[in-house]
C-alpha cells in the first residue's frame, strides 16, 4: 500500500481521489482549506486538516505531520484557484492570488514533500487544457490558464533536475470535467466526464504512470474545453 498526499480535497476530483485511494487501503493525507468534507467520511486510513497553500504556518504543521511518515510515494498537486475576468478588469492582486495557489503553492508543496519521496515516487500535477500551447483558449481566463501553463514547464524542469535521484514528475492537462469549478466557470455547460471518472483515471496514473513517463505532459480530454 502506498502513502499518498493530495491537495484540493474538499470537493470535485480531489474529494473523489481521497475515497478511491482509501477504498484500496492506501494511507492518505488530504489537504484543503476546508477539511470537513473529508473528515466527515470517517475513514481510518485518511488524515486531514485545514491547509492553505499560501500559509507558512500550515506548512510548518505539515512538516510536523510528516515526521510520522516514513515516506511519501505519491503527491498529487490538485488544488486550484480559478478566475474568470476580462484582462482590463484583472488586478495584479488577482494574478497573485491565482498564481499563489496554482504555481507558487505547487512549487512549495513539492519542495516540502520531495525529501520524503523515494526514487520510484511520483509527483502528479493537475493542469488544464487551457494551459497547453495550441489548445483552444477562452477569454477571461488569462490568470488561470497561464498559471496552468506554468506548472507544465515546472514539471519538465523538475524531471530534468531530479532525473538521477527521482522521483518522477508528470502533469495531466485535463479537459472538461463536471465539477463545481466547471459549473462556476461555464454555467449551464455539461461536461462529458464526471469527477469520479476522472479521479479513477488519475488514481491509476498516479500509481503506475511513473513506470512509463517522466517530465511529460499528458492531455486528458475528449472534448473542448
């Protein structure tokens, strides 16, 4: 059984991932600003506490928790901050808030977990098709989509930097998934994939994808967006 850390677990794909990994008997640390949905599951092999990717104090708490973990086999950087606003109305603070979670938070989380990861560990970061060069873009998503493009490049850089020692790093650019975030972004749009279905794919990839990929972007989408 693997030791798994997942961010952004209060709803959507992250919440489904917690349940799937727990059902298979893996040990899970679920991190989200709202820990209640996971705690309410009452799963004995799941640990959760309120966690803000922008809080140094929360990272200190994470370090204390990790002292009781011998290793971390899988890190899934799933937490995301979304913004749909025309560029001329987007303030610098808007960009900072989105990048604080989607880029800086991913980097800080990964940096903190790496010392606990073995050579065959796997860091999976969840990006978006909006962050892939050449994919269809939507107006109003300047901060969000550009931040999702940034973590694609970060993944390539980290895979190169740690290619001798591990772990492996890969990034999944997912398309439309029926989540609360999608409903907020595109009201009325119905995605062809449920959060549970996408979580099943991500779970399998997180556990075995590093055997075949490192430093790679995989586009996981059968639709636009």
